[in-house]
């Protein structure tokens, strides 16, 4: 059983900037929604109905299709105690699973360390994008941050082939002779060797890849395509991460939000199609989250920072449905003008850790949290 | 001019600054080592480019309340300053008194804190701690605005002792509480509102508001306190007086300065120097300038032992490479990208991962950050359009009629980027690289022609060495 679980990959898509929950899963039959959102709303006739009360934003078409196939869990009202409406702090809390104080380790960094205790595979975790998100940061845990899979590695600026070959050969020689050197030089040599090894392996992924699925030409779609390539190449990668945005729609929300979701939903749809086409649907699960939702009342053009939000867990292993509770819009139920969260994000983390990755959640998320029964494996 | 003087001066400037070009080094060597140490310790006229010019031409720095612009602004000052130690000591204190944007949402307050480090960072340590305790960014960062008479918040009191002065094990939990009591009432003007604003992170509709220190007598616990065995009605200043005269404090600060300026690892050889630094700390009335002078003039620091004994931090690496390459010396569109570069390498300025600062030394390096480090500096130093690279080419072209055999090309380039001393294996690999195209003829060279590009490629390989990762 344990070995069967160990190959599962978790794909995390971070929607940076604070995704507007109300306009993503729309309470289209609730008069209060249209009262509070006189301008920045989705008309009832436009939503993609989930049931009599809620519907997807029309830009989430591909996710609606997955929902109809029973592959989407909507985690309603997700958040954490004493919400912080700062992007940075709130994202930090999601990244470190530590709402009370400034945390030191990223939750996925801990996951990678737990999955690969000796650091045998430098590709256990990969971030697609430049700069490591704190979620993946953990002392002594190597994580590749890949801007572009095709050019990842040394000297992406060096185009001319002969110079490039000479330069790479020389680099390998310069970092090769570790014998007789001190610990620092030895460490640098080993690290460079790991980095080149990782880069060499990673660059093979696009070469092996063939697919009929078309991904759009935007960065989230391209990142998910790269993830699919790495999954199909079987490099032992377990954690995939990327971020997209900005969902910080203080103004001009309707147009921006629609465009962003078309891109994200399109990318997710293509990725799932690709997995299916390659018979790999059982191997990956997606978590889509944002640091907070937005204010209930619109500001005439957008909506300001809020608290309670929505997350999605997507994959064939999902028991499709609505989880958590959609927060009430009634004034007395609001939290300082926001949707009141009713489940801690660490419940969702714990669910994925234990039921999908087969890990003990408590040391990773800093405590015991109730889990959702949103995966099929949990029912069996 | 003796080569060993040049080598020692290059070492000093890597540590007390961000490296130096050959022109700068020649001027420094002419002044003599001790005179240069004094000059560095007494920064004056630091601005090669005045702040108003930087701000006028760098539209990307027009909003310094935002993180990226503020980080870029500080980096730009590091790149253009004529007083590098002033910036280096500010970077040291920023690493030690690590305050981050995440909780503040107000980068201007952080830049004000950095400016405070420039003003007080080489002066008396007790004065610096008082200024730190009044610093608005620090007050919000460690919750001293929530530290009230009758309802203390220990956060600042604890870190002042543990992370900022004495180190763990030199005080009790009761001392922390008494320390926190002494700092009650040390807050911000309109603190409650400002704290709410920080947590809301909204620049609408009124923008972010400047913060200033306010002492609230009515919220200060004026009762008797017992701190490190002494009892009185201490206020914050008296607590700092007591802290500053502890041997643990002298040791803690001397060790941290030693690790930042001399060597990542403290071994038996270093102990003598640290003892001398502690003595200077007490003799001078806790003056950091004097402690650093003792270090820079010490046998340890000036010996071979201290050479390349530190891993360059990302900010040092990036700023050093840019100062050497001579890029970004005039206002340059896209300079704000530099702030992202250090972030990609693991050191986002003004955004340390926690109050403990960054994990330095070898922990700067992992497989991801090493690629980022090498790719950035290799690109800067191989670009023959950059003025610093052109200066190196000009020097090479002026020697021996511009003809360089492969070994000469390697040795002259190693000399001009440092002098950088490399292991025999490294040098052999570089010579082999140079030999692939035979002797280099720079006579009659033209900007960007193949002969110049060979120099650029040699600098690329030198920037890629393990040795170049070290300071």
C-alpha cells in the first residue's frame, strides 16, 4: 500500500493577489449578493450552474466540465483565525502553515524533506517560475526553480553552440576536482554537480514529450505543460508548484478576473486532458488556492481585500462536490465586511498530506486538523 | 606597487565593501592599508549620485513605499556609493536586526530603518539599540505597539536579548518579562490605527502614512523591575545600558561582526581576534567603529587564513559583480530587476525570511541558487559593452602589444578581477579553455569583435569558478 501511494504527485497552483470568491463560485440566486455587488457581479443568466444556489463564473468553463465529470472538490469558506488582509503576511501564513507567528519553514519544503529524507532526488520538488516561494523553502532541501524547461541550466544567455560546449566542459572540469579541497570547495562542487544533473535530466523531459493536447500561450498554461512533461518523464518529482496572477482586483475587476480565470481554467483543463491522454490521471492531484477572498461589498469597480475564500482540489481521485460551507452574506454573519471563513486551510492541507501523499500531517501543518472526505481513496 | 599590497587591499574591499575595480584598488593602495581602513570607517560624501538624481531618473523607484522599488533603491546606493562600508554595515545590521516587509506593508519605514543603520551603525552599540527600540518598523515588526502597561507583549523584549544583543542562555524568562515591562509605552504615533492599516495592506484611498515613534508615559510601567540581578524603576534606556555592558553582549556582537566581515566559521585561530574585538568594545565605550578597526588590522584578518573564508551573500555577489562590470552606473531602465535577482538567489532585500535573518555561509548555496548566482554574474562580466569589462580589455590591450598567450590571458584576467587566487585545477581548466583558440591578439580590437568576446568569455568562466563564489 505504502509503495502504491508514494508515486502520487501534488500540483499546487497559487492564485496570487486574492481571488474574488464571490465572483468565482457565484451565489446567483441570493439577492444579498446583488445588493452588495451592484456593479461587480456576475449576472444570474451568465453563470454555469452548479445547483440552485451556486454557479461557476462563466470563465471557469473547463473546470465546470471537470466538475460535471465528478473531478472537482470545491472547498468553501476556507481561511484561518484572525485573518490578515496583507497579501504578504497572508501568503506567508499559507506557505508556512503558521498563522500565529512568523514561520520558518515552508509546508511543502517539509513535505519534500519527509518524502526524500536523504535528498537523493534533487527533483523531488520543482517550482515553475523564478525565485523560490516560501512554501517550498526549507533549510537543506534542494528545490529546482525552473523558469523555462527548455533552457534551464547554465548560461542560458550563451547561444553560440561551440562557445557553449567549451564553456560547459570547462565548467565541469573546474567543479570536478573535489579531492584534496576543503569542505566548502567540496560542497560547491557537489552542489554544482547536482544542479547540472538536475538540469540535464529536466531538459530530457520536453524532448520525450509528445501530445495532441494544445496548451495556450500564457505562463500558467506553459507551466502546467512543463509539469505534464516532467510527470510523463518519470523523474520522481512529487511536488509541483506554480503561481499566477495578479488577482488583486481593486479596480476593473470583471474584465481582469475573467481573463485570469480563462487562462487558469484553460490550463487546468488542458493539463487534465493531457494526463488522461497519457493514462496518467491517477498520478496527480491539483490544489488551487489564493491567500484570501475579497470584500463582500464592491467598491464600484473592483473589491478590496477580504478574508474567507475558496480552494479547489481537482483530479480523478477526487470525490466531486461542495465541501465546507458557503459563508452567509447576511450582515450579522459577516466578518468585518468579509465572508466569514469556516474551515482552516490546514484541514485541506492535512487531507492532501494524509490521504493523497500518505504522510503524517501534524508535523507538517503544525497541529491536528479535521480532514475532508473529498478523495475517493478516503472512502475505500 | 607590490602585488601583495594589491591582494590585501582587494581582500579588505571585498569585506568592508563590495569589491573594487583595478582603478579603485590602485588609488587605495597608494594611500596605504591603515589609511584606507580609517577612510572606510569614517564615511563622508558617500553619494557618487545624489538621491534626487536617482529618484528623478529611476521612475521604477518613484514609489518607495513598495517593496521592489525600495529594494532596488538600496541596491542602487550600494552600487554607486563611494563609502562602501556605510552600506555594508547597514547590510550587516539588516541581517542581524532582520525586519521584513511581510508584516509592515510599508517599505518606506524599512528604508528609514536602513538609513538609521547608516547614521548609527558604526557608532556606539547602546545608542544603536535605543534607536532600534524607537524604530517604527521594528515596533510593528515585533509587536511593541501591543506591549502595554499591565499587559505586556514579550516579543521585542525577548528578541532584543536573544537575537539582537546577548544570545540565548544569558538571561532568564523573568529577565525577558522585566525587559518587556521596561519597553511598555514605546510605540508609534496613532499606533492602533497604524497597526490596523498595516494589516489591511490597502493603499486606498489615502495611501500609506508615515510612521513616527511616540513614547506614551501613561502606558509605561514605571514600577520597580529586576533585570539581570539589578533592581530599579528601569525604563528602556536603562535596560539597554545594562545589556550593553554585559560580556555576553560584547562576545555576541564581536562574533557576529567576525562572521560577517572575516570568516563564516569561527575556529581556534579566530578566538584571539574575537577577544581583542571584545576588549575594544569595552575600551571604546561600545563603539562598533573601534571594534571593526581592531578586526581589520588584526593578524587574522590580514593573513592568508581569512582570504576566501566567506561565501558571498547574494547581495554582495550581485553588487560586487555590477561594480566590477561597471554596469548600472548611470540611471538605467530596468534597474529594479536587480532586486529580483538577489531574491532569486535567496536574499530578498527588506524581506528576510524571519526575525532570525538569513542563514548565511554555505547555506546561501543550493542547486537552484547556485545556477542563479553563476548565470547572473557570468552574463554581467562577459558583456563586453559594460564599461568595467571594457576597462579590463583596454588594460590587456595595452600590455605586450596586445598579444596574450593562453596562460597570460588567464593570469591577467584573474589578476584584474581580483586579484583572484584560484586552485591549480581551476587554473588548468581555464588555461585549457583559453588555449582552444590559441594566442589572443587584441591589437586593433574593436568593440564587440571576436578578440574582445574572447576576453568576455574568459571573464565568464572566471566568474563561474568556485573561488569567485567566495569573498
